[in-house]
């Protein structure tokens, strides 16, 4: 089933994401023991990844959409006493979209040694890996001014942000989500964030339940990111003042593994794009 040779193992992958534990109920979560990520249809079934065949050659992994359905998303340039300070960029609830591709859904650790080292039988890390292939952060503001946000995911430049989620059966950092190569450009506040090789956004996978019906990612508030070539501790939170909480990205769609009962509606749009 996994007979396709993995030509390029992603680095110490990330994020956020990807926590693609789509569609499972909270009861089902406890039964997901063979693979890191399972659909709601069965514990022994993996989510489709790039290595599964057919079709011949594979490379048809699942796609997923993660959205900030539980609160605002705020990126802060400085952290003071564990809270957002200084210049920040804020976007409303339901307005941050992250498109994710699942590359490899690895086996869970089984033996005590595998759980301790967080590896599967083949000695690969017991983690699902993939990429954030695009991000669309809408309706953002900085200091009350509309602020476009551009994601650096273009091939040949920063490239897709690599993503990984560790098995919950790992003894250390169970469910840790990592998003590496994170890079965005914020023209209005006059600062930019780019971490093409060393930057990493981290968080923890949320099992399907009351917070995220289809699973999701809870991001750590304090993150180590680079701004204007200066590395430091930044903050990503839910934009609540004075006491902010963690930002949460929930999976809302994934190849019929997960989808809304009622389709989204697009009305009364702000702005337009003209053609010559």
C-alpha cells in the first residue's frame, strides 16, 4: 500500500495545522491507534496521502481547509509579560484560511521503545506530514488601518510551509504541531516576518469535539519568529484584550471526509479585481 519510494522526506517538519484529524468524533479519537490521523470511517484506515496507490504513482493526497472559527487571529511584534505588545496585525473570526495538503500519514508507534523515541517500526518519526500550500488572511487591520497580508508560499521562493503533527502515542510532545518555513509580508504596519529555514510556528492538535468538530490546531501564544532580520519572541493569540487566549484553527473541509452541512454563502463583498 505504501510501496512508493519517498524521494524527499520533508525536513524536521512542522504545522498548523497538520493536524488533519478530520471528521472523527471525540469517541473515535481514542480508537485512532494504527495511523497518526484517521477518518471518521474507521480506526484502521489512514487518510489518503501522496504515497497511497492507486492511482499509479500516488501523489494524490487529501486537501484540507483550516479556518480560525473560534476567535480572532493576531500576530504581535513584541511580547511583554506573556502578552501582545507593540505593532500587531489582527483579523476577525472566520477570516483566516489555510490550504493544506497531506503528504504522508505514518503509522503510530506500537512498542514502548517506539513510543519513547516517537518513531514507527520503519524508524521514521511517528508523525503525519504535509504542507500549507496557501494562506489567505482576510479583513486584517493594523492600528485600525486595513492591512493586506501576503503569504510567501510560491514555488522557487519560500515555498509551501512544511507541516507535521506527532502521534498522540508519543511519550514526548504528543500531538505537537509544527509549521516551518512560515513567511508573510505585511506592508501596512511596515514590518515583515520571514523564517524560510529556521522559523517555526508550534502548537498542539485538538481532537474532534466541542472546540473543533472536525479536529484542529491550538497555537502556542509565544513563538520564535524573525522580523526585519531580527529573531525574537513574538505572539500569536486570539486578539482578546486585556487577557488573550490561544488562537485556534479548526478544520472545516477535507475531501468529503469532512464538510459543512450547509454550504457557505458569498454576499455583499468589499473590493473588486478588474481586468484590462
